[in-house]
C-alpha cells in the first residue's frame, strides 16, 4: 500500500490518500469525515505529484489520528 498526503497552501491537510495494489487490483481511497472513501480518481496521485506527496504508512496514520482529534 502506498500513502500520500496533499496539503493546502497554509500547510493544513487537504486529503490523505492510500493506494492499494492487491489481489483485487489497483484501487485508491481518500480519508474524509472519519472514514475511507473509495474513489478511482485518486489513482491520479501515481502520475501527478500535485495530488500529494508520498508518506510512510505510519505518517499517514498519524495524520489521520491528528485529524480525528479535531473532529
């Protein structure tokens, strides 16, 4: 699994994306409102770096935990 984070100009997180490559194929999802939402359009992150920068799984999970604290 590959993780990405997209930030706004002020440094806040716009979205966290994770891309799966498993027995079900290649698919992506983003985190919104406390849950993961499957959306094939986020696969764009693999070819367009403006969609987000790669992060480790731990960093992605830490970002989600911080976002949850603010909800």
